[in-house]
């Protein structure tokens, strides 16, 4: 949820309407489900494109998941997490990845 907040705060193409924390929770749950279920399937199917572009096509897939989660949050749950265009989705997915990496707890470093 924090990563989605930071992305919405930094990128003008991502807007949040209505009750913000509920919107962040719904969108985070949808994004987690899409990343756990649909993204591995898409990466397997587009393996050739990922190899051909030296992994850059993975960024396109992440942006597509980000836009799809916004669309599903709007249409199914009436949550107002709005991603306006592809470039906002691409930057948003990069920010969500970086913030998630920074705030994830690594048990190896604590020992």
C-alpha cells in the first residue's frame, strides 16, 4: 500500500479519488493477485520477447499489470485509483518495485 501511495504522490498521471486508504488496499490486493497469477503466465508466453529485448519487455508487462489493476479496481470495486496512460503506468510500476524493494525485510541482513 505504501508503494502505491508513493507512486500516486510522485506521478501526476496517477490519481486517487474518494476514500484513499480503502482504494490503496483494494488496488494493492488486486495488484498482488495479478502479479502472483497472471504475470508468470504472461512472462512464460512472452519469453522470446523478453530474451530478444534483454529483459526490457518485463517492464512493459509490469506496466500492463499496473494498468490492469487500476482498471479492475475502477470497474469491479468502484475504487478510484486512476492510471491515465502507459507512461504513467510504466513509471508507477518502477516506483512500486523500488519502494517495495526498499521496504521489504531481508532476514539475511538481520543476522
